[in-house]
């Protein structure tokens, strides 16, 4: 990361500036609009001719639970 910051952004790390995963994590704020996500899922089901029961699969529900955790942190 330090090389990237120096090469691309011309930001040089000194002894007082330590970049950590936690610092970068705080800068990244994903934005997931639930209405858009729902529409995209419905479009995907229709486009690929999936059964509507597809959303009852445990693996799909795990995906939605994960996204729900992310959106809860944003709000």
C-alpha cells in the first residue's frame, strides 16, 4: 500500500503516519440501496429463468443476511 500511495498519489509515509487495515476499512463506505438490490435480483431471476423458489435456498438467504449486515453498518 505504501508503494502505491507513493507511486500513484505522491503521498509519502513518514514515521508518524502509519496506514493500517482499520484505517482503510473506515474509509470504505459501501452503499447498497435495498430497493435497487431487490429489483436487480428479480431481474436476474426472470432473465435467467430461475424458479422464484430460488430465494428460499439457504445459500441465497446467507448472501442476503451478509448484505443486511453491511447495510446496517451504513445506516
